[in-house]
């Protein structure tokens, strides 16, 4: 069958007379209602409008289903995941909406040629629908670019959400301007001129948005915070992992699984702690002290020193240290009848040396970072002996286990050096003290 006979028929579609005939057919169809001529014209226009709208919706539905099926089949076979993201964000879904709207924009004036006012209204309406459809399409594209960027290692920890939100706001702003211009008939030049005069009010309204946008750029440029960083901001009760950085807020999941949101611009204007440096270094600091009861600190007798030589880690140090002390005392002719003359070993000194060597031989302690055992300022709670070192892993559970094992051993070793740990008296201590005092009084 030849397709040439169809050409005249196709050409007749764009012939207004054909549509006048269609209008007359609807007009005659409603003649049985016995309405006035004016009412029949209005009813005919409404019927045409409803029929036309239904046809466009059916066309949109058919195009959408056919197009989406084809695109999905192609996306499944392709190697890249970008097309899958486009489908997920309904990019192709929004493209199909443009075809019926564009067709309606062409055919509306022809269908309603006899109604100038209605034609003007429908043209304005289709112009608005075109703007809305294009806005939704570009919004889907922006979201697709955002989601695709998050799959890239170089961009996964960047504030991509902030940029996408800014682009979306700009898109909505232009859409609003075009729709406003279409409804009111105000030219874009006039609108932008009046917009400049109202810039102060707009800046006040969008203050947080503008500040958040600037902060997002500074945070990204200066690499202050990334998604996945552990940050602490005590002022807002934030202590956990950054989940999201967007235009207005930074979302932090605390270690108790609660969520804290912080205004983005406060990352610039306020202070916070970022643990990324610690995590990247490969070591996590142990900085904890035990309080030694100062009345238990004393010089060691020779037999006590000999007994401590049985500690394998400490024996070489004691030999070397004793030789150094003997040489000094002999050189200065120190009177050994008085213990404070010359130099002698103390229990706290040997204990400090032992703890240092015990930490040095621990395979879980980082050997390239600072490692020391030091005295702190004495207080009413005794002499703080601080262990300052780093584990060779930043994992929290590993870190806590290493630190606990280390202090378990240190605390258990104190008694062998004739030292005492300071602790405040408990209720049992008070009762025992009162009982002993009462017993002394009865003697």
C-alpha cells in the first residue's frame, strides 16, 4: 500500500479549516441540549479543551512508557552507571513530558481559533508548562550529576550537595522569573531592574543561603571538612562522623547514633576539632596518668635493688645506672651514711624506667612517634605519672584494648616497687579508720 495518499490528509491537519469542521462537529453534537448559541459555543470550547487535554495525557503516558522501557533496556546493557543514575532521577521521564507540551503549544491556537481570550490563556498556560517541564528536567540532570559525582573517589568527600543545591536554587529562581513574567506580562528587563532595587531585601531573606554557599566554597577550597571526617564541636554537642555537607547544614552522626546538624557557615566562624590528621597518621595518642601517693616515694636499699634486678626488662638499666651512680659518688666523695648525700636510686625512678621499657617493647605501640613516661605537677591527689605515647592503629576498639592492657599491667606492677596509688578514701576506709580509732581508745 502506497503512503502517498496519506500526504494530503497530513497536510490537512495544519489547515485551520479542518479544525473549524471539527469544531462545528462538536457544536452540532451539543445541539440536542437545546442551549442558546452562546452557551453552546462555551460548552463546545469546554468539551474541546477536555478532549484535547485527555489526548495529550494519553500521548504523554504512551510516550513515557515506550521511551522509558527502551532507555532502561539500554541502561542495563551499558557498562557505565551514569545512565542508570539518569533513569533513577527521572531525566528521560521528564524529557517525554516536553513532547506533548510542545505539541499542545502548537495546536492550542488552532483548536480555539474562535476564542481569542481562551487562546491567549492557553498559550500562556503552555508557556508556563514548558518552563516547569524544563525546570524539572534540569533539576533531574543536576541530581544525576550530584549522585554520579559521589561515586567518584576524588569527589566522594567533597560538599557536592552544596553545589547541587546552589544550582537548583538558581534554576528555581530563573523559572520563577519566567513564570512571573508570563503571568504579569512584565518584560524581563523591567523585572531585573526592579530586582536590583530590591536586592537589599533579597539579601536579608537569603542571608543563611548566601552565607552557607560562601562557607561551602571555603570549606571545600581549604579542605577543612570532608564527608567521613570525625569532627568534634562541643558547643553543639557534635562528636562523630560527618554524613553530609550541604548548603545550609552539616549533618554529623554522633557515636551514640544520634544526629547533630550544624549551620555550615559556623564551620568558618567558629572553632571545631577535626580528627582526620590523627586518622591519616596511623597512630592514636594515649595520654593518661596514674597518681602516686607521694609518701610512698623513697630511696631504695641495696637488697631491694637486687630484688628488682630479677625484672628482665629492668636489669640492664639497673646495672648501667648503678655503675653511673657509684662513679659519681666516688668522684664527689659522698658520705653514704646519710642517704641524701650523693645519688641513689628511687622506687619512683625505677618504676618510671620500667614503664617506659615495657611500652617500648609492646608491639602495639608506635615506635616512630613520641613515647615517654613523665612527671606532672604534683597535686593534692599525689604525683601524676603520665604515659604519653601512640598506638600503631587508629581503630577505636583496638586503641581502647591496647590502652587498657597497658594500664592493667602498670597498675598491677606498682606494688613491686614499694609504691602506692593515691585514691580518695571510700566508705569502707572511713569505717575501718573509725573502728581502729575506737579500738585504740579502749586500750
